[in-house]
C-alpha cells in the first residue's frame, strides 16, 4: 500500500531553480545553516534520529540540532488525533513556528511502522529545508512512496528498504543553496529489514547402492524473526532450495529448485536424488523464508557416484 505525503504549504521567500535540476527548491533558507528542533513525538524517536542523521551526513552545510522546547525553532509533533494515517505534514523552509506533524507509530501497519516513519520524517525534513515535491526521478521528495522507499526509486526486494533516506537529487538541491559537497551515492543504499535465516544444518550426502540414488539429510533451521507488519502478511510456511553440480559446488541459488518443508523446525529432512551420471557431485541447499528470501549462504556436501 502506498502512502500520500501531504504538505502544509506555509511558504515564505523565494528562490527557485530551473527545471533542468531534478530537485525543486522555493523557500527561505535557515539562518546560519542550523535547524534547532525538538521532538515532541517520543514514539517516533528512532525515525527522527535516522532522518536527522541522513540529512546531517548528506554533505550540505545545514544541520538539524536537538534543542530544548524553549530554544527549538522546529517542533516535531504527533497529529492531534494520534492515529495511524498514511501521511505527514510540514512547513516549508524557514518560518516562525516551523512544525512537522507525524502519525502514531504502529509496528503492525505497513504505513506506520518504523521504516515507513523514517521515510516520512526524512521527506518532511526535506520540506523544512526548502525542498518541494519532485516526481521526475528518484528522490526522497517523491510525493508518494511506501515503507520500502520513494515511488520513483528502485526499492530492491520485498524485504529491503532504502535506508539511506536522502537521495542524491535531494542532497544536490540542498547543497545548491546551503553550500557543501554532495556525499550521497547516485544509486542510493538498500538495507534488509530483517536478518536472513541460517542455512539448513548438518547436510549429508551418501550414495545408496540398493537404490542407485544419493540419500540427502539436513536439518530445518528456525524461521527468521520478521518485523510485525511483515510477519502478519507473510506466507504460511518457508521452503528450501536444492541443487547439485559435478566437480564444483553450486553457489547460485537461482539454479536451485524449491521445495516445501515436510518437517518441523529443528527436525531432519530426508530425500533421495539420482544424479544423471557418475562422478563427484556437490549438493547445495539453502533455506528460503516466508517472503522468498534465501539464507545468505548454502550448506554443501560432496558424494561420489559410481558408474553402473
């Protein structure tokens, strides 16, 4: 589900860039390049921290600095209704009483989980610095997005998100007006939302003359711990991926066939396989979780298959 990123348009002065630039900047600059902020939405502390870090390391000579309520020029608040909604609001550029409004954090929601909140906060802080929506290419300031990232960006696999939070286009716009040197890669940065499953354990391969086949045994690993919003939407069960090669151990899971587990976690899967020719064969098996993500490595086992 995609979210709308709405903006409270309180625009003061006054600089605009030609359309040759990807970013759109039309606002008053923050004096001295410092934005003193106070976070009055404690449930969003992690999202605010990540978004502030992203902007503060973007290369632009402007910084968000935490401050006490009485000194802060920007206040980050929860919406008064304190519900999970699919949008946030912000004032644009330097204005008196600058404010960002955020929805309530809900770890079970696709639009209000920690990852989605970090995307929202980074977007709204872009408005605070003076950026407007930009939909011609990949930018944090795309008007829409999901927990994975902005709509016009490549957001990787289903379990990945654009953890850099600030895109090259956004940093270029802010550097153009505040000075500095862009330190954001042009291809963004992807992170996994959870740790992959371990590979199947204790893989053995033994040739059985009476069946003219290889007996394979391996232990089913535990499923990875998914974020709540992903766990609620995942498939019912995981799988494993199995393949073999002669005289070399396979490393490409794309060549492996996938099978459903027939045993519980911790139990030993057993099956027979008949290689097409004699020789030294290496079997590889990966765990595949409920989202289709395979373990980061395989388990391997060698077996010698005699000629008939």
